[in-house]
């Protein structure tokens, strides 16, 4: 009798996993589509809530400045990429990474920026640097060997105060190239 009870308990403990497995097999295609859609939303920056768990969170796209409106951090943002450059390790005595930072925004907002001043940590030989031209989205390229907070001031024509931006610089082994680099077009080409 004890052996029968043992077998019944074993079967009962397998009932829920068997039902869950049958459900997953039966609804495999719709579940894959649902997971792909959820992943796409999170990668896009949308917020996805499942019970008490929240994945991703976006504050929305950068705003298009209206005529006469001051440019703010609602219109501009810093983005960056990093990747390993092992051929520079011996020179600095540690694992080195290339960082590439640009100012991102709508064409209207970027065209109003005169120049960008980047403020790196004091350990850099040149902790204050002016970014590249508009054609490169005011880029900054520098080497790094650790995480840091980068601050920038975007100086906008006709505005007394610069737009203050910051970005936490994390380091990765590999990174896709930056997208959204500004392409200047003469008014006749638009």
C-alpha cells in the first residue's frame, strides 16, 4: 500500500510540469511571437510590465524644438559606444578601451549647437576637450580603462547658458557603430 501511495504522489508531482510542457508545445509559435514582440519593445526603450516586474523604461523620443524655443536636454542627448583596443594595453599597463561619444538630437536642434565642451575625469591628460564639428555630431574619441561619468556642455547660438548633458561611460569588449550621425544637407538638397 505504501508503494502505491508513493507512485501516486510521484505522478501527482509530475502533473503540473506535464501540463505546462504540453501548453508550451501546443502554443510554441504564438509564445515565440509574443516573446519576440516583448523583446523588440524593451530594445526600443519601451516599458514592459509583467506583474511586479518592469523591463525597460523610456522617457520618450527627443523633442523637436519649436521656433524661438530654447534648446534643452529634452532636445539633445549623449550616446556612446566602447570597444577593446588590446594593442594599446602595453602602452598604458592596463586593459584599454576606445570610447566614442556623440551628441544626438534632431537636425533642427543640432544645427543650433555651436560647439560642445566635454569634461572627463581629472585623471585624463586633457580632462576638458572640445568635441568635433557638427558633421561628426560633435564627437569625442578617447581611450579609457575604467567606468566614468562624462559631462558635456552644448553651447547653443543665442542662449546664455549651455545645455548640460551627462553620460555614464561603461566599457564593452565589442560594440556596434554609432547610428544617427548627422548628415549635413544644404537647404536645396532637402
